[in-house]
C-alpha cells in the first residue's frame, strides 16, 4: 500500500562511523543535539515553499517539546511554510510504526558489525530493495522522494 499510495514520503539518514562524532565540540556535548540536527537535514529537502506540514516525531525524552519547537522555527525560517510539529509515542500512529519498520530495515542492512542472520529481517530488506529497485545500503538521488536514503559520513563533527 505504501509504495502504491500517493502523498507518502520517507527519508532515512544513515550516519556512517558514529565513532567520529565529536559531540563536545559540535553538538553542545550531547548526542540528542546531533539527532535534532539530523532531523533538520532529513526534513529540509522535502519541504516545498508555501505548503503546510504536520511533522510527527517519536518521543525521545522530556526535552523533546522544546527541541521540536526550535526545529520548527529553523525549518520555517525564510519560508512561507506553516509547520506544526508533534511529539507522540510511536504506538499512537501507524505511519510512525511503518517508518520504524523502514528505519529498522535500513539500519539492519547498513550494520557492518554483524552478519545478516535474521530470516524475517532479510525478507523485509529484500522486499524493500525490490520495491525501490536498489540497495538499502546505498544513497538515493536527492530528488527521490518516495523512499530516500541519505548517507552521512562525519569527519570529526
């Protein structure tokens, strides 16, 4: 249904070599700050001028509301977009559950520290790779909106 439906867009950001992340120097000392930067980079290319958006983020911690508000301000800056951001638990929305499934498959395929042994996970990866006509461990072109994968290689950031 997802791949045949209209209006659905998915983007995963894969961070390669997380050991190179320097949160002290670039992320106010925290991994959480880095996640919100990645939310920005993940979402900005999907936003078209003059549109309205409702963005649902999965609950991470008690500071999420404040950080989501800042993310909304940054995404709206210099645009005429109307953006409402909501933080909910993933069990409250089927689309977030679907995103969790997609993210899990992309993460599983991009793990270099394990051998893919789970039969069900391999089936999901294979199904998605057939649907997108490509590998989940490769970046997709920036203009690909239905199922987009952005690969981020930090250089001590």
